[in-house]
C-alpha cells in the first residue's frame, strides 16, 4: 500500500516512515499541508493518508474537509494523527471527514492494525468501483461485439440530433445489415456466425473517426452515427466500411468466410427529417433499397 504521511515534526515523520516501511508499505512523506494537498490532488495519489492536525500551510482537518468536497475521486482513507486529544477535538476531526483518529504518542501496534483496517476499506472501495464500472459498461454495450447496445446508440443518436439542431451542424446516420447472414449461420454454424459479427464490429469501429459512434441494434444490424458529416461524406464513410468488409474474408475456426454489408445513409438537416424515428426510417428505406439493388452496396 502507498501511504502518504504529512507531519511537520521531523521526529514523528521519521518514526512513521520507518514503521510503515517495516510493515511493507511504500511511504511518501511531506512536512506541511500544502505539499500534502498537492500530492493528494495529483492523479494516482496515495489512497491511505496519515495527517497531522497542526501543520504549516493547510492543517490536517482542513485537508480532510477539502478532500471530502471533491467528487469523482478514488476514495481516500484519512487518518488524523495528532496530539489533540480532547473529545470535542476528536469529534471535530471525524466530522471534518477523517476516517480514523489516533492520538500522539501513538502505540505502534495499534497504528499497525488501524492501517490494516484502512487498507481493507481502500481495497473494498476499489473492488466496488471496478464492479460499478463493469456493470455500467454492460448496461450500455452489447456483450458479443462490445459495441453500444440498442438503447445506448439510440440515446446517442437522440442527443446528436438535438445538438445538430441547436448548433446547426450536419449529422448523418448509416444503417448497415449483413447480407445473407442466415446462409453464413446455416453453412458454417452459429459460432462462426458470432465470430463474423465480432470481426465486422471491429472493422466498422476501426474505420470510423473518434467522435463517430457505432452500435448493434439488431441481430446483424448496426447503426453508425457521424456527427458533422453531410450526405457525401457519409456516403464515403459507408463505402469505406463496405469495402473493408467485402475485400477481405473473415478467418474463423470454421474456415475463411466471405461476407458483405448493405448500407443505407441518411443525413440531417433534411427536408423530411424532424426526429430520430424519421431519420432511422429514412436510413432503413435506403438500406432496403440497397438490398433490392443487389446487396453489397451503399444507397442514400
Ligand atoms: P439479408 O441479406 O436480406 O439481410 O438476409 P439475412 O439472412 O442476413 O437476413 P435475415 O433477417 O433473414 O437473417 C438474419 C440472421 O441473423 C438470422 C439470425 O439467426 C441471425 N442472427 C441474429 N443475431 C445473431 C447472433 O447474435 N449470432 C448469430 N450467429 N446469428 C445471428
Ligand atoms: Mg504538527
Ligand atoms: Mg437484418
Ligand atoms: Mg441481413
């Protein structure tokens, strides 16, 4: 565990450093509150902190208050280690946001176990954060392709359409559908079909710019949002996607599979495009047209 020690007393500092190192922690020391605050504001700051109360710069209690005001920060476990030992002082320290309060002179054995408690909480918090991130990702992404799922891509389209209206910018949407995907499943098996979907998703995503979005909105159907693109630019993008898939067969454990996409493009502002549903309907009509004109093609 990386532990930050902030104390203006050199003897305490040295003592703490030696003890903590003996217990296997990596120790960062500083002699005043401003230095501690700077270290704590940095990215990848230590998560377990031992703070003296009275120090030059910002005192330990104020550091606790300031840390607790910050949002979106990895949890910091704060231990006040101070010679102030009155009950009202303990209450003030804990109320300021300290997780624990130890009075000087401290008993090393007690400090050791209290730090262990802190490390356990930091660890639990880390696990919780990771689990939360994972579940947020899962709620908005498709598990097979890791693209946005239907809900998330429609949300993105809705807000992009709002933005394009607000800022009078262009916006294009592409609907893409795999050609005769049923034949691929029938001929090579469902698992190979899944591998094709995954690889197509990868190729589509890597042919886009960083502010474009792509989602899987049906079994073998994708929505691509191109903010700032007019019809011609969107057609070029769709053509790029079409050819990066048609030009190179997909290697799966069931063999090399050739596969093509049909794509329908629509852009806003357009005469009849007033909302997301209309925009998707127009793109779907263009896609239907691409299918009817022989597949493996882009239509507006
Ligand atoms: P078209 O060119 O007209 O689009 O023909 P198609 O065969 O692609 O279209 P159809 O809608 O008839 O079939 C879509 C197929 O996609 C049927 C379905 O089993 C398959 N599919 C949908 N989701 C998945 C999936 O997650 N994995 C696999 N392997 N197949 C899927
Ligand atoms: Mg002091
Ligand atoms: Mg389909
Ligand atoms: Mg299809």
